[in-house]
C-alpha cells in the first residue's frame, strides 16, 4: 500500500507588488486618521487653554474680594520688578507696580512663589519670581512653559522699593495671555496708580473682556522679541497688556488692532493685538468669569465694545 504524503506549497513571502499595495493601504489609513487625531488634540488643547483662563477669572474675583479692587496692569516693564515692603512681604494692589500676572499669584495657589520662597534677600526673591514659569500661563496649542535666559532682566536701575536687579544674570518666564487695556484708558485693566472695581465695569461684566490670548510670532517663540521678553511679571507692556485701539486727540479711532491668528516673521514687528494659534478663534475671559471663543471675523465695532468697560457701547456681535 502506498503512503499518502501531503505536500504544502512553500511560502515565498510577499511579492513586491503586494508589499507596495499594503504600504499604499497603510498610507491611506494614516491619511484618513491623522486629521481626526489632530482635531482631537486641538480640541483638548483648546479646552486646557479655556481652563487656564477660568482659573484667572477665579483669581480676579478672589483678588477683588480680598483687597476690594481688581488687579492692575502695573506701571511699565522697565520700572519695577515685584515690589516688597520687606523680605517675604510683597506689596499688593494698588501699591504693587509689577503686572497682573504677578498680582494674582496668591489666588492661583502660588502663595509661596509670590512671597519669594526661601530667598534670603529681596533681590533673590525677585529673581526667583520672574524666572519661574507657570503652566497656567501657556496655551498648549502654541508652546510649553517657556523661560528666556537674559543678562539684562529689563527691570529698572532702582526699583521703588530700593532694590535693583538690572544686569544680573537670570531668566524671565513668559506668558501667552494678556490683560485687556481697551484703548489704553478704558479697558478692564488700568495702569498704576489707577484702580477700579467690578462695579466700575459699567458696560457689563458679561460683555467686557478681562484677559485673552495674545497674538505672537511663531518663528520666534523661543527667542526674546519685543512683545515676548520681559515676561509674565511685566507691568504695562506688550508682554502683559493688549489693546483694541488707539484714540486720537479728537476722540476718533486712530489705529484698530483687530484680533488675528499667530504669524510668522523673519523680523521683530511686535504686536498689540489679541490672537492665538487656534484655528479661526482666540479664547477670552470675561469679567463675569465666563470664557468664550471670539472669532477673528468679529466686526470692528463689536470688538472695541467688548474691550471697553465704560463706553456705553453695545456690541452687535457677542460670542
């Protein structure tokens, strides 16, 4: 009797054409899936950005409850590092000439940093404060927490409290958010030594912007430039305050700064405008604590009205 033998064909592996077909199919799948992945990622980043602004809103209201006034926009970038009455005793608004980014630290669980940590001198405390980044101050769509090394520090020769850190080697922690300065006089943040309260936002807290994302140069996010250098502690400066317009002596609108998306520039134009890395919109905190997305397509009159606290102007477009 003959033995039956089963002979199976020997596999020769993929033919070249088969391999190319598989690679093509994988490429198609990646092409279909990648936009969805990017969309989900941007959605998560936008939600985180909005949460950052919500925390600022809580801090602003806590500041008002504790001190009876809103944080101020500070005086200017070159005059004052965070000021102290004495070691571990910083000044608060309205006497603090550093910007709103520093003034709200105790209300976003940064009391230790606000007071200078374990520094043994006021100058050490100032250097620590301005160089310590905070995740809340950065939009994840644009960049991670960023610090710039510097030897100038852009703070005056002699601060009002008698300290000086000008020229000390150090660093400045940045921010992706700016307070609303309106036309320079009628925004939600005012310049030292002025002060306002929530009750003085007569146009309504739900229709007045407090803090928004700021338009920035994507080619220079890791390089110190005009509007991204002095950092989150800066007083009245492009780093920490953005405006909607400049008013002429006759009261007319001389220059309008429309909100715009981030840009790419090989030089350093700086920007007074609000904006973001999000498609089509930037996020803004309103004084009622709400956070809303404002489209770049918003009309000029409505945006100026949203940036004014007391103009008796009603925006026709409310996000």
